[in-house]
C-alpha cells in the first residue's frame, strides 16, 4: 500500500480546509446544494466520474422534504455562493448528494462507502471557547450548524476518493462512494436503496465521528444497538369559532394535540426491549379569542427491535386518533423519516480489524460499540446484506468538545485524514478478500 504519497501536510491541510469550509456553510437535509457543488467540483478536479441529481434517487421515496419556499430560498443562496447555476439547476427540488465512481485497474469486488453531508438545525455558539467561532469558520447560515460531524464525514469521503484515485493501479473492482443527503431525521437512504444503486455491492461500510467517546486513534470496527424508529408529523384539524359567543360550535385542535402529547408520553413501556417516544415541537392556534382549528405535532417513536418500534408507533397512532376524536377533530399523520435496526457482518468486522491494524495512527481497535441511536445507513446495510453482501458501520474515535447536536460541538480534526486513509485502505485491501 502506497500511503507515503498522501501522508503529507498538503493532503492533511486540504482536508482540514475542506472540513472548515463545509462547517462554515452548513445546509440541512435535502438542501445541501452548496455542499454538493463543492464535492462535485473537488471530485472532478481529482478526475473521478460522478452520479448526481435525479439519477441518485427514486424521487417519491425521499422522506421529509422541506417546503417548496424553503427549497427555493436554499437554491437561490447556493447559486449566489457558488455561481454554479449550471449544476444547481439539476438538483433543485431536493436532489442533493453525489456518488463518486472509482474504477480500479484490477478485477475485484464492488465496494460501497457512505459518508453523510447534512447539517443540524442549531444556532452555533459564538463563544470564544468554541474553536470554529474563535478561528473564523463558524456557520454563516443562521439557524444551521454542523453539530454532528458530517462536515468531517464529507471531507473524509473526499480524502478517501483522492487516495483511491491515486492508487487505481492497485485497486481491484469498483468503489461507489456515496455522499448522502438528509441523514438527520432518517430521510435520505431509502430513496437511494429504491433506485437500486446499492443492489450489486459485495461490501459496504461507513462510519461516524466521535459517537462512543473514544479518543483519537481508537476505532470501533462495528456498531450494535441501532434503534429503529419513525419520525412523524401529526396534524389536528378542528373548527374555528368565537371563543366567547359560540365556543360550542368550534372544535379545539390545541386541546386535541395537548391530549395527544400527554398520552403519547404515557404509552406503556414494553417488556420486550428498549423504547422511546418524544414530542419535540408543537405549533398551532391563531389568537387568544379564537377556538384553534389547526395544530401540528412533530414527534418520534423508537425501539430496540422491529417489534418494539412497531409497537410504539402503533400505540402512538391510536393515541393521536383517540385524542382527535375526543375533541371532535380530524387528524392526519405524515411519516417524515425512518430508521431500522441493523447488524454488522461478523466476517466484515474481522476484516476491518485486520486491515485497520496496519495503519500506524490507529492505536486501538474495539470490535463493537453501542450506537444507542438511529442511523439512516441501516437501510443501506440491510439492503446490502439482503443481497448477500457484507456491511459494517464503524465509530471513529475523536476527542469531542461537547455532545453531538449541541451548539458547541467540535472534534479533533486529526480524525479526518486518519479516517480517509482507513476508508481507502479497506477498499484497497478488499481486493484480496474471498467472497462468501
Ligand atoms: Zn446527528
Ligand atoms: Zn451524525
């Protein structure tokens, strides 16, 4: 393996610069226009063919798309920032993300790698203790922030692409490196799976920065404890009327929603595994003296197994239906995102352990760590396994400054070149693995 070529300052500086650029311009799921343009530009610069836009998705399977006005505003902003209307026109309407296709010069397996690129709806801290604020790369997109490390993941993907491209002579088979939109909220992976882009993969992997609190130099070769879950919006439709003169003619949508909230949080625990339920947002009503005719709840349920996840969601639906009926309202539920349980493949995990051990910056390899959360990649992992391929999801140790999804989240950037090398090395080493 030739790493010397890329174990240099120029490579590392390039990756950190990219991460900081992505960090400065965060874009939430399905709106990663600027980010996608920059990734395409860098891949083209390296000389790697790309698949993007409508070619990536089964359009109708994209979950939780933003409202059209929000999409148009994001498109306008990205065109202003990049001057690449030529590219953005082909992505408008939530067709962000890109897949790099790196063909090796030798025969070998089809390998899929996933990195995610979306940001979080968070206001980034301006405190001087927060390095992005102090060093001038904090978000310039108000209300959005890379609070989960996906800015680092995007850079890792580009780093791996560059190493693989430089090592094409030794690379066996083809690597499909997917920069995924809308991981947050469990929205992007399903539509790629449905498009069939992962249907012939022999091996598949991805990773996440910092989840298991391990220090830099530690990696976890696999992850367990992916929670399955459903993100959903419930709309209660009531009837407006005069709150003084004729309240009896109205149907109070806030009352229905309030009844739903209390009872959602009171769903009985399951004896069959861990469960979660949350209502994270409530919005409704028009004025003090009007019986409210509309209320929106944003909620989610989760479970440690498919059975518990289904139980939680079914219970949630009957609570919402019951609450609507109690107050004479109608209700409507829209699924906004989903995640699944998944298992990493044991053989693939052992391969990762062997291959990763040869990277000198890696000091410790943990066979498996608890995820304790959902990950949209599970749809892809399950698809690859279903087709007889092997998949794993790794955790990439990095000292983090604050919890994920918080306004002061930041991580040790040394993990970026390390993970780029790891991702590339795995793909190169898979050439000599025997298929099942
Ligand atoms: Zn996240
Ligand atoms: Zn994440």
